[in-house]
C-alpha cells in the first residue's frame, strides 16, 4: 500500500508543469548595503553606513562638467522608491553640515556626500539609480568584501592621468551596473 501511494505521488509530480527558472526580470532584487556603478566615464559607490544614512561617492573620468540634482538619486527601499532631498557635506561641526540641492561633477574629480531624504531606518536597499543628464545609471548590488576591494582599486586611480585606460588595465577595473537613455 505504501509503495502504491509513493508511485501515485511520483506519477502526479511528473505530470505537473515544470517550474520555470527565475529570470533576471522575475527574480526578486538582491538586498545590499553596498552598490556601485562603474564605467569609463564615472564611478559611483553608495554605502549605507548606518540605518537611514547612505553615503554617495563618485570619481569622474569624463571630459565635461555635469550637474547632479539630489532628487535624481533614487533609492529602492523595497516597498517604495525614495529620492534624495539634499546632499550634505560634513563640516567641522557634525550638527551643521553644508547642504545642497545639486552638485556639479567636474572632469577628473572625486567627491563624497551624505544623502538626506526619507530613508527611514533602512539598512539594506533593493536598488540605486541616478538620473545623470539624459541617462539613467543603475547600480549593481555588492557584498561587503567586493565593495571594499572596489574602493581600494578606485583609490588607486590617478586623476591626473592623460589616459585612464591604463589605470583600468593596471587596477583591473571592470564595468558594473547599467546605463540607459540618451547616450550618443
């Protein structure tokens, strides 16, 4: 009798439709406290340093200025998308940071800001995207170790270099994230 039940159960399982493998579009986004976008023009990193406090750093290897508005930095909190409201730059007094609605990213420069916005006490994010000019930059989630390895590489970039491709080769940088929109 037990053997008959097992055979019946096995035959029913074989008749059920096969479960479709998860695709990148159907798979739930990976949560992380560390995100990065890397290409030959820009490197952006975002790290949630404590609940509700994300830090955004960038390196520009582009040849022209571009403006970045705080509201164009969007964090996916899972249940909603939250744009930044302000960029905050720490001064000598933690309680009195300088705040900006936008910053200009200059060629061959690097800088970091704290994002202020309605991020609650979120520690892990489901995604990060930036609208830069007429393009959307989507960040890739990283594990802590991969993020720290990337930061060490980025710190080795020579912003005075006449050819960043040499830095890419020597530092073994790899593109990550995606770019979409009006790039010519």
